[in-house]
């Protein structure tokens, strides 16, 4: 993987991590399109960590408020919100502990599975968009995220480890289908992923899974990929918040449908 390849894939990861089009799926498609080869998940871990950092920067005020409330060591709205995030992380923890090898096998399954999962993403986005618009036309206001909603959204995040099934698209769509307020669902979706991704990166680092030597990626290429993923991720994060509030998910549904069909067709060629 050269420097330009790393920059392009980093930009692709940063944009698609928050936009509901599947970052992991686009990394698979990008490598296939540009003929890029890299062993293991070293590059994926690095750029995912970069987008997590961009989330922290984008939500720095909200994260600061939540942590300040939590460290008062009393039950308050901030502590309760963090507890809901904790509940949402249980499903992905189970997947990480017991189904890690199966998930990694899916990442090497090629563009056909990515195309199929992109079609599923398109369907979820379309369904949630239609329901959201129908509720708005009837004057139905969304509800706050409860523990049940947090757990169900967490289940959808666990399913979204499959390449092509957008994590942000799946979790946001699930929240909207559950009737959660638009103003809350995107922020919760982005904050709930911070600990799992950082935890995965840490485990891979201490376990030897993060290895530039084994991946064949140079330090410069990895650094460039990290920086480009951070910058594009920061911009996409803020953009996605506005998209959800303005009910514009249908355009991404169409995009996932088209790209998914192209991926499936080309996989047979």
C-alpha cells in the first residue's frame, strides 16, 4: 500500500464511517477497485481509531459535560446517559469475545457479501425514512432513548460488524424505527461506538494483531491514512447530524442500493 493509496482509503473511511453507507464495506470495495493489498486488519484498526478521535473532537463539549456529571459520583442525567451507552455496548462485547474469528472471516469474503449487506442498509434507511416522515406528518414527536432502546440499538450495532452493513446507518435507522427523537439518535449512535472501537484497537495492539511488519504498510502510509481519516471523519460527523435532523436519509438509501447492485453484478464477472 503506497502513500496515495493510504490517503484515499483514509478519506474513504472517514467519510463513510459517519455517513450511512458502510465504512468497512467501502474499504473492501476500495481495495478491490484500486488493487490494494494489505495483510490483516492493521490499516482498518488505525483508520477506525482516527475516526473515533474525530468523534471525540466533534463532541468534545458533550463528552466533557457527561464526564463532569459522572465524576460527581451521584445519580444524575449524565450518569444515566452513560449507563445507557454501557447497555448498548453489551451486544458488541459478546460478538467481540465469542465471534471474533467469524467476523474477521467475513471481512475476507469479497465484494459479493458487501453488495448484499449494502442492499440491506438501503432497505433499513428507506424504511426508517418513510416511518420518520409519516410520524412527522401526523405530528408525532419522538421519544428519548431508554434502556430498552439503547439495548436494541446496541444489537443493531453488533450486526453491523459485517462489511457492507453500515454501522451508523443501521443504528440510526433502528433508533428512528423505535421512535427515538432525531435530535438524539445520531449523537447516541456516534458516542456509543467510542469505547468498543478503542477497546478493540487496544486489544489488537497488546495482542500483536496490530503489526505494520505483517501488514506490509509503511509508517508514513499508515500515518497519512490516519490523518486523512481523522479530517474527513470530523467533517462527515458534523454533516451527518444535520442530515438526520433534516430527514435526508433517502439519498443514501438510493446510493447504497446502486453500489450494492454494482458490487453484486461485478462479483460474478
